[in-house]
C-alpha cells in the first residue's frame, strides 16, 4: 500500500482545508499593494476574503512560489522609506471577487505541485468562479467563465 501523498508546502504547511471555505459568505475583499515612486501600484500582492462570519481568509504567495491560504486579519499599511510603501485597503471593483460579494462559496478546487504544494485555488460561487494562483511567484486573480 502506497503512503498518501502530502500536498503541503514544505516551507509554509498546508493551511486550512480548502473544503473549509465552502459556505463562506463573501462580504468584502481587501488587497495589499506595493507603491514605489511615481509608478502605479504593484499587485495586489495579498488579498483577504472577508466573510459574514467576521473571519478573514488571507491568500498570498510564498517565497517558494506556493499559494498560501490562512486565516488571518488584514494588517495596516506601512512606509518602507526609499523602497516605497505598502497600502492595504478594500478592493472594491478592482477584483474578480467583486461580482460575488454577498454570495457564498459553493465549491472549491485546488491544484498542487509535488515539491511546492498548493499552486492554485478555484472558488465557485452561484454566479461564477474565481481562480487564485501563484504565477511565477506573483498572485494572480482571474474570473473563470
């Protein structure tokens, strides 16, 4: 009998079970961006899905390019001096999740890589799906039709 494969990230662990997100009722989305000089914002680098249960699910990428999913609250932005600043604020309509505010997650699907762990998380809502993935180490959010 073969041992069960582990899809946990060797550096960051597995985080909460993706199935635990089913039933989460989305009330808002908060994003984190890096601002540097006169350039436009880079990111979002992190997102927090805010639920009606007053919980927040943090989604970001790890240093090994895994997709980190954890339960944590958004933090405040901060100044990094010559390296720019970090801003954390509600995403409004700047996210593919905007179309699903007020809806509950009805299904989830994950994609894993053997040496890295979770690489993508697709959340299904009654009116569509959103894919969160690590793409070359960057967080990418896309609406799936």
